[in-house]
């Protein structure tokens, strides 16, 4: 078992994390460093396809059982409940009104797939096994949090845009479709399919992730600079406290359903992360009056860097300790 300090040092010195820090520093220093939009989109598609396919192949090898179903159920419950916890903390720690607090809270029940991919990569680098079906759990945790946020917003203000367009937008989200589709293909083709795609799916994965995190660092830094006037001290503190609170909920759920140390770590990461892709898009459509600069900067500019640098070593230490 590694001590949290040793895990922190190891995590901070990982090339993928250092490339994120490089992008963050470059953006804050107002460097003209940039990644072409088309390249960034290709990298996101590649990472989702690779992690989904590998997860499906792992399930094909181990089989579908009650553990998978219980983990899926735990993920759905966490995604639905955590926005209520986040909303309560926001109302205590910040001066955000009910509408903006609800919009922010929805991000903290859903997940950051890039944070999840980074966590999976760190486990693989350390040789720590985890349940392959955690990819499916990640996908299942995208939508319930959005529903919780919309309920909170409707209860406080009534300013919610509902209807078929929103439902189609949520269910047709490209990240979810690709992740689940690749997972299904990996489950069908199994180990043979993984061997066939090994040179493309496995070998370049860490390098592509490092380049993608460089772009994410640039995006996070630019978002913080552009919206710094809307981010108060209380909001900043919330962005670091809520991941820790969420991770404890994730740890409790993981132990309840009997996940391994690696699986527990991934459940904690999912519960601690904040969506900056699916949920912001849904909030813009459903809650157009909410300030996007607050929830996007908080999820991408505060919680995402916190999880990558300080959070994941803490979660790993707790998962292995208990």
C-alpha cells in the first residue's frame, strides 16, 4: 500500500499530468500555444473509443454477473443523489441563487470521462487491476444528475426548458453513444478483437492522452481567465471540497457492492469528477438563464485540475487503505 504522499508525488510526475500542467501554465501566461480544434476532436473520439472497447473486451473475458448489475445500480443512485448534496453545500458556502446553484450541482453528479480515462491509465501504469465494466458505470452516471439538477431548478424558479428536444439531446450525446457503442463492440469481439486493434487501441493510448490533456490544460486556463469575475472564494473552495465529499460517497458505494481496490478507486473518481461536456450542453438548453461561465469554469478550471493533481492520489490511498 502506498502512502498518499508517495502516490501524490508519483501522480504529479506522470507525463500525462505534467502535460496538463504545461497547458494550464501556458494559458494563464497568455501564450499563443494552441491545439487545432479538429485534432482535439479526433483525440477525444479516439480516447472514448479506446477506453470503451477495452472495457467491453474485459467484460467479455470475465462475463456478465450480479456484480456488474449492482455496480450499475450504485452508479445511477450516486449520480441522482450527489447533485442534492452539492446543492446543499453551494447554498451554505456560496451566495449563488437557487437557479445557478442547481445548474452547478448537476455537474457534480455526472462525470468527467477524461478524468476517468486518466484514472484508468494510471491504474494500468501501476499494474493495478479493475473491473472492466466500470466503463458502463461511467456512461450510466451521465444522465441521472441532469434530471436532479432540473428538478432542483424547477422547484426553486420554474425556469426550466423541458421536452423531447432535451431528451433527444441527452440520450443522443455523442460521448455516451461512442462510449457505449465501443463497449458493446469490445464485448462482442472479445480478446480477439482487442488483439486485432492492439497497435491502434493500446500502444498509442498514453501519448494521445498526454496531448489531449495539454489541450485540456489550455482550455481550463482560458476558462478561468475569462470568467474570473464570476468565481468567488466560496465557489473556488466548493470546487475542491465537493470532489472529496463525492469520493467518500463513491467509496461507500464501492465497498457496499464489493468492488476491488482498483474498481473502488474508479468509483471514487467518477463520484468526485464534474462533467464539462454533456451537462453544460444540457444546461444551456434547459436553463438558459443560468450563468455558463460559473458552472463551466468550476468544473473545468477548478475541479478537473484538483482531481488530476491532488484528488486522485487521495482517492487511491483511501481505496487501498480500506
